[in-house]
């Protein structure tokens, strides 16, 4: 399907594999004179390619195009890339890439990057509920389906955060979201004000509470105004440092990581990406 969609591009080199060294693939492409890398998949594919590209000197770093062929395709939505493959190919052919931010995390001596959203706390438990069968059967709605088993038994985390020097001393939290893109977990609006070109991260801390508080947050999320809920602390920032008891695990672009992040930092204009004509640049 992908090869057919790109058939008109005679200068396109296609390398397709699930088990591939992304960094080596990109280096090989650069040696062959390639200027663009295509992420044909979901947010996890974009994440793997972004981490590989950030190992390359900025002056040699290729452009990145996204063809949304995954389960949720959240970051593609933020970039206004059409879900239809042929239309996504047209964006690649007709538009000029722009400088897009990514986010750097530090934790346990490890440095990693992500493009869309880091989600910590009970969000990780939802991700761990997902099986390949559930993703295949429910598609993007699999994330909602996976949340059903978690809502009845939410964990609480005592967190302390420092956001651009502003200290928020320990309070109990259900979840922490650090966003570069607007949506997560199947186009659910978790950071409606986020922009991957503003040089900032959107920090969303959801306080612990009772059942009615949970209902308010979920309802506000569905209505698009959950950032106004009393249980939600929202900041735009360049940097975030966070500590949690018990340690809070995170997903990066939907993939569960073992390390506990300690610091998050926006990396402005790190990678040039192709965006759709409806991309919001504010």
C-alpha cells in the first residue's frame, strides 16, 4: 500500500521492517543522499524515529514526514496530517517542512525524547491493559475500553513539581501529562492549548479526589474545557521537574518506559516536519 502510494516518487528509497535499527537506517539514507524520512505508522513509530534523529547533528538532520498508519495517530492529528494515506502523501509532496519542537526527558541517567505526550500515573495502567487483540478490535477506542478496568481502582501519587522555577509542594495526584501535541490515547484532547511550534510544554496535573471529581474531569474532557476543572493544575512552561511517591511511571507517545522521568524540557524547532494545510501555527 505504501509503495503504491509513493510510486510516483522515483527518487524514493523504501525500507520497511518492524525490527530495524532506526539510527542506522537514517544514517544509510543520508549516505545515499536522502533528505526526508517517512514515519509510516503510529505515535510509537514517530517516537522511535525522533529518538534516532536526535542523535544526528542538527545541520545533517533530515526532514520528517508522517503517514498515519497506526492505532491512534495522535501527533499526526496535531500536525493536521489527513488519515487517508494518499492525502498524507500529497502533504509530503506539496508542502514545505517547518521546524517542530520535541521534548527531552532525563531520568535515572537516561536521556530520551518524545514528540507528542508523556502520560504518567494511572494513564500507564490503562496502557498496560491494552493487548494487540484489543487494539485490533477497538482501534483508537481501545484506550477508552482499557480505562474501564482502571477507573474503579485509581492509584494516588504524592507529587512535588517545579515548573519554570515555580514550586508546587506535595499534593495527591491521579495523573500527570506533559504535552507537546494536543491529543493522546486515540484523539482525546488532553492539552487543547498545546502547540508543537511554541517552544513550550503543556503541563497538566490532575489532583486526586472523589468519584464526583473524577466525573467532573472526564465530563470536562469530553466537553473540551477540562483545564478549567478545580482538580486540574495547568501551566505552559519550558521545563518541569517532578518527584513522586510512589514512583510514577510514564508512557512516551503511548509506549510504557521503565525509567522514572525526573525532568522534562522543550527542545524548540528540533526537527523539520511536514504539516497539513490546517495546521494551527499559533
